C-alpha cells in the first residue's frame, strides 16, 4: 500500500496514515509539519510566448467587454432607454424636405 511511485526521487518516501497527525495549520491557513512552518510560494514565471499570449488574452477580454457595452447600448436605444448614450442616426437626404419638394 505504501509503495513509492517510480517517478519519485530516491530520497522521497510516501507518508503513512500515522504521520498525518504531524500536519497542521494555523488560523491564517499556513501549513506546519511537526510544529515547523512549511514554506510555500505562489510564484508564476512565464516564458515570453506565455507573456505574449497572456497579453493578447487580456486585450481580447477588454474588447469583449467593450463590445458587450456597445451591444447593450444599441439594444436599449432601440427601446427608448438612452442612459448609456445612443449612436447618432444617419439623416436621409430627403428627410428635411417637405413632402412634394424632393429633388429641387
């Protein structure tokens, strides 16, 4: 039951159930083993392709939000709600001429 996986380093041994009594945590959820603080790190190191991909993903998310706000504005303008602002409507060339006087 306590066989070590083949891919583990030679000096690493699996835990037995009795050893879990040595594992603890404090109110800030820091881990302790047999009363000694275990150092944990949250560190992200990206390669340059990953950095470029993360930047493009951030740009895409900003563009998605902007598109959503624009679509919401158009949707609400069509229903007479203008609190996001309505796009300017194009004025037809003959819309300002009185009826019967188009083309003069």
